[in-house]
C-alpha cells in the first residue's frame, strides 16, 4: 500500500511541475533568419542559461 501511495505522489509531482517550454530559442532563430545577429545571440544566451540541457 505504501508503495502505491509513493508512486501516486511521484506521478502527481511529475505532472504538476512540467518543464518550462523554451521560448527564447525560437525567438533567436527568428532573429537570426532576419539577419539580426546581435538579438539572436542574446536570445540564444538566454535560452542556454534558462534551459541547461
């Protein structure tokens, strides 16, 4: 019984706190495509610091 409760808590925790979607990478790609390299670099750096995977 304790094992089932533990699994339930793990499942709830995993679904309650999903990873934040990286919003800076697509912005950086868009800026790069528009040849705004300074803004693209800034967005890539923010993306790298927020999502270090």
